[in-house]
C-alpha cells in the first residue's frame, strides 16, 4: 500500500531504468501531519512523478481552470529543500512557472502547503531524478532558466564524481534551455564553487554573465534561505554563478 495514495512514488522511473551514479542522496525524515495532508490533497493537481515515459507539455502542466498557459516562462529548480525560497520566488514572480524537483518527501509536502496557503498557481513539484527529467521528458528549448541552489557538495574527494555540476550534466541540460536562459548556481562550499566556475567557464554552451568572468552578487530574486543563514553564521562564503545559454546547437546529450 503506497504511503500517500495518489502521491509521490518511490523511485518513479524504476530502479531497472538504468544503473549510474546518483548525484543525490534521498533523506529519511518524518512527514508531518500537515505535509502529509498537502501531499494527499494537492499532489494529483500540482505534483508529478519523473517516470521517463513521456514528454511534458509545460503549457498543459501549468494550466489552470482557464486551460493551458502557452507562452508561460518556466524555470526548473533542482533541489528545493523545504521549499521556503521556492515559494517566495514564485510569489514574487507569478508570471513565471517554477518546476521544482526533489526527492525529499517532507519538503515536497511542505512546498505544496506553502503554495496553497499563499494562493500560488505557478508552482509544480516533481518527484524523482532530474537527470531523467532533462534527458527524456523536457522538449528542446522549453526552459527559460535553471536553478541549482546549494547542491550536495559531496566533500570527500572520492565522491566528487557525484557532484551535479559536471561537464556531462551541462551538456545534458543545454538542449532544454532556450538561448539566453540563465543557469543560476549557488553554493557555500568554496572548493565546489571553484569547480563550478571552472566547469561552466569551459563549457561551450554557456557564457558568464559577469564581464570579469567571476562570481556574481546574490541577485535580489534569490531569497536568503535558513540553510544559507546557518552557513553564514559559521563563516561560510556564499558564491552565486549566473551563466547564460549561448545561441547555437548544443552538443548531443551524453548517455
């Protein structure tokens, strides 16, 4: 019996789908009563499992009682934690859809609840592996932006290959981004920030929005999260990187 009937499915693409190194690590924590209620009530309307079996129609996905919303700009956010920053960004920019991806069930329920309480209609929550979403479920040039905030730094050297921001990931993500779309990364892990800057600068499908080729100031639209505040209290330095998808045909996606 599913834990939340009609809600997010464990391993929606199926463990048989492929064997590869995962860039995320599912966390186990308790789902509160309010989070569980939000999952049960709102998932059928605002949630989707990343099953790798069909291509998403984003106008339909973000449709409302008036029908599909063609032309709505859509930004993909990979890893949203408990969803507080995502909800704030959605509220501040109601004319942009946010497709928020995570595997953390309490966070999924929390974001759905936050969206409902704030009366947001521009948030959709996706459950599963963002790699499969990008590779198999998003049309070409369908995204107006991609956000990766505070991804797992995998600090041990032997785990660096699990870090999300790698050349292969950028090559995979580029075809789904419209020319001019912004890839926005943020991290408080200094060594990972340096790797991000190096990898992004070297990739032919992206260019730094900073003329000096360095890090960007935190833009006003990215709220400071509780997690970020904890890092700042510990003396961590947060780096933002804003890179633009350059026009032209991207290299073929890697398997």
